[in-house]
C-alpha cells in the first residue's frame, strides 16, 4: 500500500493508579533496594519491605519489567520477587559474580533456595549470571561461562526454560566470541553519556556501537538486548557528556523509539535517584526523585512512535538508503540489517526524516543546485533537516532552502542531491511505502 502523507502513531495514554506517568511504558527498569552507602546501618542502607512494595507500585506505572543485579544485597531477591509479582511486574533476575569464592557461593546458595522454595517461577523472565564481572577483571571469560552454565543447568533441572545470559559491555562481547555462543541471548551494558556525545546523539551512538555485535549475534541466532543504559539529569564529570533534565528526557525518548523500531529491548538505569552516591552525576540517573514521584522532565515527556516507511524514487524504482552516514539509492534489500538502511521515519512535528539504521536525520547543508545531502545527528531546530512532502507532486521539498527538492542525478551514479524543484522532473518524485506492505 502506497501512502503520500506519512502518518504518526500517537502514544496511548495509560490509566494509572499514580497521577504522574509516562505516556508509554518502557521495556524495563533496573531496581535496587539500596537507600544508603555500604557503611551505613541496615535500616539506613536498605529499604524496608513496605518501601519496596511502594516502589514496585510506582514502577508499574512506567514499565512491566524490573531487573535486579544481585540476590543478596539488601535481601533484594526475597523482597522484590513477591512485591514485583503483586504489582504486576515481571522480573529479570541477576546473580552477582565476583572474584570472591565465598560471595559467589552465597549467591548460589540463595539461588538454590529460590528454586526449592518455589519463588523461582515463570514470572522470572530471564537470569543474568554476572554483571560486568569480566570487564572488571574479577573473573575470566571461561570461569564466567562455567558459572553461568551451572546456574542454567539448575534451572533446566527444575523444569524451567528461562533464558540465561551474562550482562557485559559491548567491547567484552566483541572481544570474546565464545561468550556469544554460550549465552541464550546477548545482553549488553552501555552508556553513551560516558562516550561524551550530546544526548540527541545517544541512541545513534548506541546503534553504531552495537552494529558489528548485532551482526555476529544474528549469525549465531542470538537476540541482542540492552541490560543497562541511562542518562543523568544533573551533575558534571570531565569524562561525561552534559547532564541536565532535558538531556535525560531526550535520551529516554530516543532510546525508547530506537528500541521499539529495532526490536532491541532495554532496561533503564535506574528507577530512583541515589543521593548517597559520592558523585552528583552518578546520583541522578533515576526516573523518579527520592520522594518517589516521577521527575517533571519525565512526567512532561510525550514519546511518539512513528510509522516506518520505505521511500522509493519513481524514476528509477530504487530506494533511499543509508550506510555509514551517507545516503544512496539501491534496490530493495531483504538481508538482515541491510533492510534497516532503507527504513525511514517521518516526524511531522519536527519535519525531519530519520533512518532506522543509524537513527540520524536526512540533512542538506548546501543551498544550491546539486547541493550535498547526507546523514547527521537529529537536531530538532536544525534548518538543514527540515523537509515538506507535497502529496500532489510527490516531491520532498526543502523548507529552509526554498525552491529546492530532493533529487537524484542519474548521470552521476544516482547521486542524491537537492535541485531546483520542477514538477516535470521524475527524479524528484517519491513514494512513501508502508514497511509492513513492502516485503
């Protein structure tokens, strides 16, 4: 089915117990019952069961899944499993792995106890055995895999097919192909804020870092998931990007849209601010303030999911495509990930065209005939990224560079350019085709 005016799917408002809530539910959120530093007394360091239950109810307004990293810290598994289920939340369980044999044995014993007591059930949707233990050099890859297999065997012997994995950095997975082969799905930890990129480039940076790993994982028939990512709303660090409420909201919006569009589930770090942390920037990754209310920058955020389209040129029947931040024309692809290079999202609110493969926007920065067109990080106020689709002429007209249209030069290997608009020029005619009907 061909459409000439791309449409937009509005986020569905949720009926919630809490007055403050996102207009969408994100895939998942990390949680810890910690409320104080390690050296504090238990009642100052750890939340009570009543406090955790209140947290779970609040979490259920923004997600259906919660992820924990340990079984023992603040008695997390014994408290979170029943309270999460009561709140309607599924649990991604984490077993802490470290260099200390005694600590690992305690975690294993607690896991065995969960299995024997019946607390381990189908409400647990996945299990992490270790979180950055390899990258922290607390265990080597072989030991991590061995310990993961031990836990997986226990789960299978108990009659569950719950997927088991290891939460690690992208670099660790790339450097250890046997890790990809061993896990049930690839589960990565990455924070673009520490790459020192602007928040509007965060989701694009994530995709770029994941690209080769996703291809390798796909060849092994393994899905890729993001175990932990987030953005701080306050504080500074010379090794980090800017952290403001606006930056946090922008990254959450973009990573959610990227996650849905690319089918890469993610868990947000973290549920609530942690003022007990030493560095201010590390204390403000939460979506909720310490008073258990959604931060205003998140509460006021309206995340809109956009329809995916292929954009076909009528003169050549080729499709607008992206690779390594450049645009080109190509036949319709059916290869994994190459199809992402031909999927576009039209945002009528910002008048931008964003590509699925790199989550950047179509940008024309030379206001002249044969002006160059490429991909650039999406900036809502960037004039070079403003386009208008004329459904009468099927032209993509540049709004800022008045009188210029998206065009291809068939005499120069179908080079994409902007050129003086002419209704008689077939290379300026474009069809938006719904992705669902394109294959």
